[in-house]
């Protein structure tokens, strides 16, 4: 009896420079890297090869049976039922990037006092429709499967849905839409539902009673809360980001509980960054790293006392899940083994590429609005495939911890060097040590004994991370 297999839709075989064997699932953005044996089996599953012949090794048939159980391949009803063209193996010449986080515009309908992009003045402008469509085409050519959309305010683009439809036509997974919430309406959600997608809406919320002040628009706080409620009612997941400063620092506990009450699934907090518009508007409201850490320490007992109401990440300081009895320390990147030296210095930057409003490829969004961004390539000048090849961008995001330590002898002599693993590059810039210098916030965390201080603040709850036992 003949036995033919074919890869099930929407799976497809892909590869990249340095990672030649992978199985991608279009529409979900999932990529699973394969060993050579699994790839060899799948490359025969185009509906054309008879697995029952003596030419097929027994271990190939066993693997095919397992892949069938996992729903990756299926038996053909008859020989010759081949896969769709997009499912056949394609090797992308560039390096692999999991997600593009893209500012599709530098314009905004708000006047935020702390905007690092200076969006109220549209400092970075907005790329043309044609250029944006070309970038989407290039993302597809490079095998980028996941897109998160931000701005400025992404929803002010009149061609927003034209860009979205181009992404969806390539089978890209729209993970998140970042917004201030003002333009998140029932009509917008209707349009997304018609496309059968439910991206997360991540909406800024900067403290009960202080959101309007920071956003520069009356009614912004109510608009954000209304948007959270609407999304929750309609089945769209939500997240929030909160920028802390001296005026709103006392609202953290109340704000967390209010956000949980309107269905927000997770919250990330950070201080307002001393860049862009905040340089002029901060006055005495900017928080030092030590002041920020003290705010976090004061809040941690309240988080657990309130029943851990949502997933939370207090910068690189503390992280816990909703209803959790444990917590982790994001600043502790590993258990301190020397093998960590072979890791990329920033795992997030290695997987997530940021595309600025003017079409520049950057390691992260925090580099927008600082001089260092001009060292990185513009897609319009270099092309995305070249940006993801031998470029300044790729060389930086593939920098290993050992390479970083070789450039920073003070870090190399530190007992926490493989736990800290260099800290955060954007934080290092703000520390004044440069893009490849020591991260002052990470230094304070480890040398200031904050792991033990967090443990004391979270008394009775266990650290599920590397260094606080």
C-alpha cells in the first residue's frame, strides 16, 4: 500500500542564515527550529514521495508517524496532492528575527510631556504609503512572521487598514497594537473582527489623577479606561504601560488595582526616560534610579496583599504573574555560569527588531530620539535584508556577553558578571556610559543588595529566579 504525506497548512518550511531548518506556522507567527533529520523528513512531505518503499529509512517513517500525531503533516488522499507553493522550503539569506516592532508613524493626537520621539511636533514624520508597503514586502522577504504596531499613535494613519491587510496577506501575525486609547472604538474592533484577528491592545496609563497631565490632553485618562473596558467586553486582550515620575509615584497601588478592575491582563512600569520632550518638561519630576527602586520596594508587599491582581513587571526590578505565590528578578538573566558568556547581550533585541518612524532599524525603541540612533541603518538606503546581514545593527544585537566583558574590564571583574550579563543597553545610555558601557541601574541593583531587599519586601513568597533563594 502506497503511503504519501504532505505538510498541513498553514505550516511551511523555512530557513535563515545560521538557522537553516525551521517549521513556520503562518497566521500565528510560530517558528520551531528543526534538526537536520526532522527537516529531511519534512522535505519529503510534499505529497510526491512514497514512504512505503524500501528506499525510505525506517526512522523516517517513525518520524513521519510522530509528525502526523502532532498535526504537522497528513496522509494524502491520493498520490500527487502536493503542498501549496508557500509551504515549500525557502532559505532567507538574512539572519532570523522573530518580531518587528514598528512605529508606522511619528505623528500623534496627544501632546505627551515625556515623549522621547517628540511626536507632538512629529519630529520623525511619517513614511509614505508606498514606502510602508515596501517595508512590509521586505519583512515578508526576510521571513519576519510577527508584527507589533506602534507610533506615535498608530491609529492616526488614514491607511492603517491598508497596511494591516498587506501584512495579513503575507500570513503575518499581528501581535499587539500600541495606542493611547482615544481612537480605540467599537468600529475599529468590528474591522479587526471581520479580519478574524484579535491583537492585544497595549494602552498607556500613567497614574490615577495624573494621566491627563502627562499626556497633555484633557480626558485622556477616561478615554484609556473606556478603551480597556471596551476591549475586555469584546474579547480583545489588553496590557498597559505606566511611566513613573515624582508626581504620580504615590498612585502605583491604586492604578494597578483600577487597571485590573477593567480587565487589563498585564502591566509594565518604567520611569519617564530623560530624552526627547521630557528633557525640557521634567523639571524636578524625574526619578533617580535609587528613588525608583525605593518606590518598587514599597509597592511589592501591597501587590501580594491585593492578591497579585494582574501580571506585573516593575522594570528590570521585579516581575510576578497574576495570583502568583512566586516572583522573579528580571535583572538576573542567568544562574551565573560561564556558559552565559556565549549568549547575546540582550535576548530581547536579538529577537525583536524595532523599526523607527523614519524607517531606521534599531535594537530597541528606547534608542529613538538619542544621537546613537544615527549609527544604525535606514531601510530605504540599505534594504532590510542587508540590515539583517553584516550591518552595524546585526553586529550589535549579536554581541555576546563575553565580548561585552572584554570591552568593560570593571564588569569583567564583578562577581555578578554572568548574572547581570551586561544589563540593559538603553539604560547604559541613560547612565552616561554609552551604548556598550556598564548599566548603572543594574550595577546598583546587584551591588546595592536589592535582591535581598526584594526578598524581604516579598516576605513569605518565593523567588523563582536565579539568585534569591
